[in-house]
C-alpha cells in the first residue's frame, strides 16, 4: 500500500465525513533573503488540507452524484480564496474537478475521471497547521440539478473523455469551470468561469441566478438564465484560459482578469503575447463598464529559466481599497504580485482593440504604450521566487490585515497528465501535492 493510501485510510477513519472536516500537519517555513540583507517578504505559517475521499464529499452534498471517485481525494479548492469575516475563515471554490490529458494517435484528449463531480463553494477554517472544511455548497442549476464541470460546446471546448481517454463523454451546457470567487454583502456569490468565459451569479444556497457570457456565444440548453452581456472579443479566449481572477471593489463593482492574452488574430499570436485584459463589471447595471490593458513582465522575469510566454497567467486579483488592486502574474512554478490603480473612464472598452478585424491586434503589439494603448501602471509588491516556503501553482490570494497575504495553491486533485495517472485498476496514482494555505507577511502595510 502506498504512503498516500495509508494516510488516506487513517484520516477517513479518524474524521467524521458528515461534518466534512479534515486535518493535517505541516511545518512552518521562514523567508529567504534577497541578497541585500534580511528577508523583505516571509512565510509565517502553512496549513494543509488532508484527505477526504471525493466520492464521500460529493455524495454528502448531492447523494448519488459520484459512483466511483477512482481513489481521488477532495482537492482543487485552491482556485481562489476570499475572507469569510471571522479570523482564519475563508470561502474557496473548486474548479471543474479532476481532469487531465492523454495523447491518443498524437493528439491530446481531455479526460474527466470523475464526470459526476459538481463544482462546489467550500468554506474553510485555518487553525495552526491544519485546514478544516466547515461547509460546502454545491453549485446547481435553476431546478437544483448539478451544473457539473463538463465542457459546454463542441464548437469551442475540448471534447471530454473518460479517465483512460477511450470513451467520449457528453457535453453539458450547464457545465462550469469555476475559478474566482467573491461573496457579496447580500450573501450571494460571484464566480469567474473559464469556459465561456463567464461571470456567474450564484445564490447563497448555490443555485445559478444568471450566467453572463460574451455577445455571440449562443449557448443554448442551459437550465439557468444566460445573458450575453460581455464583450464579444472574449470569444477569442484561449482554450482553458478564460476568466480566472475576480475581486470586488469597495463600491460594489467587480473586476475580472482574463487568464491569458486572447488568441488574436490566431493561437500563435496569443501564445507569444504578453498583453492581457481586465474588465470592470457593474452588478447594478449588469454590464461591463470598463476594459483595461495589462502587460505581463517578461516570462523569464516572472519565472527565471522559463522562455515560453504562453506559460504566463493571471490567476488572482485582489482589491485593497479604492480602485487599487493586487494583480498576480504567475507560471505553474512561481508568481509575483503587482499593485495597480484603475483609472477613470472606460479604457479600451468598445474601441479598436475590441474589434477582431483590427490589425495588428492589441495582442500583437510589442510596445502597447508606444502605440497609444493606455496600459495599467504597476508596482511590484512581492516576488515569490525569492521567498522560501511558497508552493507552486498559487491561484488564490487574499489580504488579511494591512500587511498579511493568504495564498492557496491548486493541487489539481492530485492528478498528473498521461496514462500513468491511473494504475491498472483505474485508481489514481496520486501526485502527493497537497492543498496548502500559506500566510505571507509583507515588509510594510498595503494602503488603499
């Protein structure tokens, strides 16, 4: 029996799954030095979510939804993190569930080993070196059915397959690949979705109230209201690179980040580009009111040694007061946080850069500022390549107090790509990467 299997059995026996609680132990890391004296940013504590079988978790929320979890544990809750009010408590959200890629005849197929998994909002408490699940809310349709995490449209999304990439699965127009999360004062949630990309308004009980999608998406068959209220240019998002970062400004407006540059005019241009987009959405008007141009740092600055700009992503944006944000630039290995202030006005919304016929496209411009594009000015707040103890693939960032950040990583449900992700019995060969909440102290307070 593997070390992972032993730990899984022990935790399940010791912890009542009815209350969806998990405990784990982890060491506390200290900060690294930057070569110019004492550490300026340091890790002050870590906490780990231990093993809860995914079938038990899912079936406690939606009985009978998962017949076989294939040995997968609850994970993926690190898609985002949002303070829940009480000290140490946070709202998190899963992504679409366990998924991977296997090559068949030279082409990659997207696998969904647990197709019955339903994305969920998960409330956690961090206490010392353990993460405890306090509550979980399944995301459901208007009629109370699971939205699932399956792709929506054959014309836009990857085709879904079983765990071994041999059998096709059905598309689901209700499916969501949830990433960012915000809880509003009225108790409802806003979620960022990668498929549409879309902005999803969810009730306090998890039912989808409305899904805001790009103009021209033409999504049919969903069991909830679909509103084409976002700019049509977002139809050019890269596959699996829709909305990921989401935050709410003090006045109530939402800010969303497209994870990567759009594929304009084609995939090759998007893969080379460092030009990303942020949008401002008014819940009161149910409309986008501004679009901002954002430029990534060079990929080898964000991740020394990396030379592929398509690895650059924005996974988190955090409001820190007024119209000021933290924007995370990352690869799967590391990340950096920049502070930006949103200007007045609509930015590039509705202009030439929102027209797919514009040539060269905004994504193709090497120096947007020189071309007259009002790129957001940014200042570096933290470079996690220089901080010991920060895990890879951090996708959620929250600010607690004026100088403490809370980070959470996406452990991909312990999955890896390739046929070796599952053994001969179809059980997961776990990566042993855990969901970890990390506290980081900044050298000085962040003022709004």
